[in-house]
C-alpha cells in the first residue's frame, strides 16, 4: 500500500524532452523480475496515483527508457458505465502492467476520440483510434498474456504503445485544443512541492 503523505512528487517528462521520442526495444525476459524493474513499476504506479486524472503511464514519462506501461483499472470502470467519483475512488484502482507490448490486432472500425496526455499539459485533441484492439504483453512476473479491449481501454492501450515508439498524441491529433492557462492567483493556490 502506498502512503500518500510520505511519497515524493514524481516529475512527469514533458513534450520537448527527447526521451519521449525514442523507439524502445524489447526488455530481455530474464531482466523482468529484477529489482530495477520492480522499482520502475512501483514508481510508475506512484506517479499515476499522484496525477490528478491519469489512467495510463509509460516508463519514458518518468524519464526511464524501458518498454513498460501501466493502465489503471479505472479505464475499465469507465467502459462498463459504472458511475464513480474519480477523485474519491482513485486510491482503490489497481494498475495493470504491460511489458514488451505488441499490438496483435486492430479493428478496421476507427473512432475519433478526445485525448490528453500527462506529458502534454494543458492540451487536448481528437485522435482517430481503432475501436477494438488485441494486445499481447508480459506481466511483472514475465508471464505472457493477451487482452482484447474496446472503448476507453482500447484507446489507452493504443496511446501507451505509441509512447514506447516515441509517438505523442499531438502527432496524430486531427484537432488540438489548448486549455485556458491558470491565472496567477490560481497558480498561487495550487500545491507546490
Ligand atoms: Zn501519454
């Protein structure tokens, strides 16, 4: 269990940093259960909990060039239509770990979806994504699994796989929208660590 008060703020790499532009090669299977990988996953999980609205995160987003991403179980909760309070609930979501992920299948059917990224603060866009995908990956024990996804979950999987290939949603967005920036007063009031 993560104790929120004791955790240090993990910095999220922002667009413009070359680490977000690398194409990452596969992690050798024998390294997956190493302490370094265990710690990387723990840090990614912590960063996701710290973010105000993140549901997925890739290792380069915390400055680590490894082909790993995490998706919050919350992405599934959105899909089944269960109403929930994001802020109140976020500590109970588990995170699914994907190592060496491969996109096995993408549906012909594409949908234009709203998208944002922890590494592109203040921007949203409309991105064309496959409605359904099948992804194969290894979990944190190094065990291979395959998952079929649709809806928000499929969108997050495609977004995170893009991260491991150095692609940001802003490269693909049909329409980009800038959110109004915070006023000085609002910035004063936002917590700084
Ligand atoms: Zn992202």
